[in-house]
C-alpha cells in the first residue's frame, strides 16, 4: 500500500497546463450524471466557471454571531448578489424564502460547540440524504478534521455523504477545518484538499495560503476559498483576487460580507472579482460607491 516513506522529493504540478474539462466546465465533474451537473451549474456560473458563496452557518457551533443575530433581516437582502447560500437546514428553512433563485448548500454534519476546547471530534450526521432531498439541496457540506482526533470519523462521514449524494445527483462539498492546533501551510492544504477530493468530494472548501497555485493545481475538483476572519475590505478583496488568479473557482465568505460596513457593497465587489476579473482596487471602488449610497 502507499505510504509516506521513500517518495520522490520533487513535484511537478504542470502549472502551465490547464485542467481538462472534457465537455463540462466544472473541474473534475465531467463524468457525473445530468442531475449532478445541473446542480453544479446552478452553483458555478458558466460564463466564469466560478461561484460566490455566502456562508451563514456559524451559529451551528457558535450560537448568535456578530452580524448574524437576526439572520432573517441580514441574509435575504444579500441573496441577489451571491450564487450559493451556505447554511444549516434549520436556518435556511426558517429564514430564507423558498422562492429564492440562489443555490442552497446545506451543512449536513454537526461538530462540538464552542463550549468544548476540542471541537475536532468528527461529529455526526445532522441532515441525512432524505432531509437534503426534502430541502431541495443543491449541495451537501461536510466538515473534515485532518490531523486531528476526529480525522477518521469525519472522513467516513464525507465518504458516506458522497455515496448518498451520487445516488441522488447531489454534489458534496468537503470543508477543510483548521483548528488552533492545525497547520495552515501549503504542505497541509496540499494534503487536505487532495484527500477530500480522493474520498469523493465534488468541491473542496479550503483556505488561501502561500503556494496556493500548487494546491489548486493538485486538487482534481474546484477549490472554493474560505473567507476566514474579518479583514479590512480591501484586504479581503486582495485575497479573493489572488486566489482566483492562482486557480480557485470561487469564494465562500461570511464575516467578510455580513460584518462589513456595507454587506451589499462587499457582496457585489466580491462578485466583480470572482466573475468579471476586477482588480482589488476596481472592486473596492464598487464597494465604496454602494457604501456611500446608504
């Protein structure tokens, strides 16, 4: 069996060679069924091949988060400016209109809450495939903890979710978790993103890092970067721009949108970077213009 001993040290990621698309524009998903491709096409715009996801699932481990005290007031106004809504089934069902056109990515696993020092126990299923179908989910998100105590359990949940999703044409988003004890290095993200894809994830959510172009090249499915902690707006736009230029196929931002002084302005500015190739400076002008209209 494969192991980590005796491997060749040098790597060639062929950064100058684009990934083969083979008739469908979402990376690595050309051989999926029609229903799976249809859902992926609702998430990733065909004109750019990218996506803007809005994450508001923080409360499933944190409770009320700054900016998300009233999800029913904060998130619906942002729906027209994003491609995918990323939340738990409870919040989507209670706070989001069934009439919205944005795709829905439902978090289907649970983890320990912030009441515990170690939240990386691997969790369990919070929303099974039947519930995901009832929610008309376009995607199912599974948190994974590589290099932590819950690694085996979370990878099992990922594989089981991918199995169920493949039967019903619902893609799986594998989410790379990073805790206080975990690395945030190119080496770690090279391993984590590849492991999630190899275990069945159709899309991987990870973090931007130095050397990201190699991480993106080595992952056979699209990587969507996490926004992470709240940054000044220009810095968040710069991170998104670098990630897209280096091979990411979208961003999944939460705090950098809903905690902004102008959430609508930030959502639209991110969209300009992701879909239209705006530079950070150009996108920041969009943000400023919308901010000052208020």
